[in-house]
C-alpha cells in the first residue's frame, strides 16, 4: 500500500473531504488528490502529518531507525508509479537471473 492510500483511508475514516484535509495541512487540495491517486508520492513525513491531521495516529514498530534505509524509502516514494514499476521489473529480472545461475551451479 502506498502512502497516498494510507492518507485516503485515514481521511475517509474520519469523514473528511480532500479540501478539509488540505486545509488542515496547509496544502492545495490538488496535492492531496494527487497523493491519493498515486500521481505523486508523499514523503513519509507528509504521510504521518496527513494521518495526524485526520485525527488518527500511525503506529510503526521500529526497533532501530536506519537513516540510510529511510533515505532509500523516501527516494523510492518520490518516483512516479511508472518509474517504480520499471524498478520493480528490473529487480524481478535480476532475482530470476540469480535463481537461474544457482540452478546451473547446483544442478
């Protein structure tokens, strides 16, 4: 589930319109709409802000926060859906290639 869907779910649970949430956040309604549609990805910070502005809390169990992992996650969330799909497709191809090589070595 991407961040925009979390925002949409929190907003709807509280019975807020996109305009009302946008006003609470101090952002344009179009930005909230684009987050929810997945046209643009909100930063992790904006997801948390939007959920809190909706009157809810996001519970995350993080034992050790890894700044490098957080930067990678933020960078991934800044990609367009098409870019994320291409990146995921590349990773699937890479994993399949490794599996084939292992099968040859172990086979």
